[in-house]
C-alpha cells in the first residue's frame, strides 16, 4: 500500500468533477487502502481520490484521536445538514502551506457506498463532518478556498502564486 503523490494546484484535475463509481471492486478497495496510507502520512483527517490523481468519486475520512477508524466512501452526498455552523481552519496538501477559516454545517447525514458496495447513511459531527464535506467538495472539483469571499480567495491564491 504505497503513499501516493499529490496533484499540485493548479492542476486541472482538482477542478474536474470525479466520475461516479459504478461498483466496488478489489481495485476500488486497493485505491482506498492507498488513500488511507497517504492520508495518515500527511497527517490529515481526510482525502479525496482526485487529490492523488484518481478521478473517481472515492474519499476516506478519519478524524479519530487514535486513527485506524477510517470511513471509506464512494459517491458520497450530503442528505441533511445542520443549521448550526462550525468554523475550522482548513487546508489541502494540494496547496501546501496555506489555510483558511471555513464555516460548514456542524453535522451532516451522508449517503455513500461502503466497502461491500452497500448504500449506507451515516451521521458525521464536528471535525468528521467538516472533513467529509471538504472531501465531497474535492469530488465536485472544488477547493476549500472556493468557500471564501472573492477578496479573501484572491488574496490566498496571490500568496500561493508567490510561493509557487
């Protein structure tokens, strides 16, 4: 299970919606295993397949304290979101060294296919909810900074270009 390299911003794949996963195969499970290794090596609490150049709607999230509790999701989508928001400093290994405070719903109910290909509905709260929403954005071709005002987004991207 190798740690995979990240696609770096502004690679077009980070702006391209991921393809729907039609069925869960051994290849899918192998990609998930690589994604968990890669996420744990960051360290981070979530990873979407397009971040490593795999253009499939796959994500992993592990916001547990001990690690080893990764949830593997295919085709995740938010069914319900809380009206209460939770701000959190978000970043991406695709744009290293930059972060921004993003407010997202504190809790979400997400539907997805699990490792067996079964349709699951699961509630995520706190950092788990933030991370799963962040990954769903990646799968839609969006980055965390797309949630900022135009002025703040432009400032962040200007900083990224200076570093680049």
